[in-house]
């Protein structure tokens, strides 16, 4: 049995989170899942079985088991394994909401996966218990809406960083750093430093990840699309450029990723842009 359900955050939580993805697999073949680079942070709350991280984006971080996890932005894949059972909810958290929800800038978690309780405290355990007791996905998503609304504090990154972030998103990563600096009124060097401190990646790295994320979602939605066509549509020089980026960011060529995971993927749904 496999379940995969996506839903947007609602109410005040919509300013913080793009999408909830609930999943449950029982008695399926053991597998390895690739957690791909994305312009969204990951908050993952398991329901029954712990998450087995075989490899983190930072190779220096040892693998391990997590009941709940918070992951920063990254440019290399994570590897998650399961033995035929897994269940939980993954939240696509906007890096701009990290200060409000986590109490720290997203830059402090760049390339890292940490136990959620180390950041959010014992309320994570209580929330997991309530999620597990809920009768279905709609009720679980409503619990998350209420919890996030209650946790959020009045904290945000500098407006210049937020403006640059929204420009990168809105233009699908197709904007030069010099142009971003002019738009926000900062020098290129100052923008690079403040942007990385707040989000964990430079503007150029975010542009790269945004392009890849959009291309990967398009490939998943239409796996027979010629790579040359996909490359042109998403701002790559040519098919070879897209293929190289896929290997660099996903760790495997596009064809293998589609074969292994493209049919059912927790990161499948395009997150709704967080408001504000």
C-alpha cells in the first residue's frame, strides 16, 4: 500500500509553508529515496517508523535515525532508505520563514539535517503524537496549520533579502546577481553576504536550484519530454547542460531518476508560494 497526499498550508501558516506532503508506504519493496535540492527547507515529522538518513547533503555529517527533522537548503542530494515501511508529513518551509518558525536564520542550517526537537523543543513530540492519533490527512494538515500559527513569532529577514528571494523565484532563477543588487539597492558583495547568511545559499546558487527544481518537476509531470526541449524551456544552454546539472544536483542522470523515483515522489507537488 502506498499513499501520497499533497495540500497547501492554510490560514496564517500559508505565510510560512508552501505545501504539506503526507505519505505512507506499507509492505512495499525496500528503496532508496533522493532528497533533492530545492528552494524550500524541509521539516519532516514521521508518524510511525523513524526516518533513516543514509547520507546527508554534507558528507561529513553521519547518517542516522530521525523521528522529526529540519533540513536547510543544499546543493547535493540526501539519501533516505526504508525497509518497506515509512510514514510521515513533509513541510516545504520557506527560508524567509525560518526566523519566525525556527527562531534562527535558514543560513545556520545550510547543508545540514538536524533533529527537530533540537530546534523546536518538546512541542515537536507532542505534535507528532496528535498527528498520529488524527483520523486522516485533512485532520493532520489542519493540526499543522494551527501549530504553525501558534509557533510563529514576529521575525523576518531584511526586506532586501526577501525582495531578492522573490525576484529569483518569480523569474525562475533567470536573473543576474548584478541586477538583483541594483533592484534592492545594495552592493553585489553585501547582497551576497547577507543573502547567504539568511538563506544558506548565494543568489547564484539559489538561481541554479530554482531552475533545477522547475525542470525536475516538469520532467516528472511529462517524463517523455525531450531533454533538449526541457533545457530550452528552463533556461539551460542545451541538453548537455541540463544533463550535467541533473547529475551534479541529483547525483544521477535524468533518465535514471525518472525510472527510479519519478512516479511517486514526496517533492512532486509544486509548493504554493508562501505569502508575504
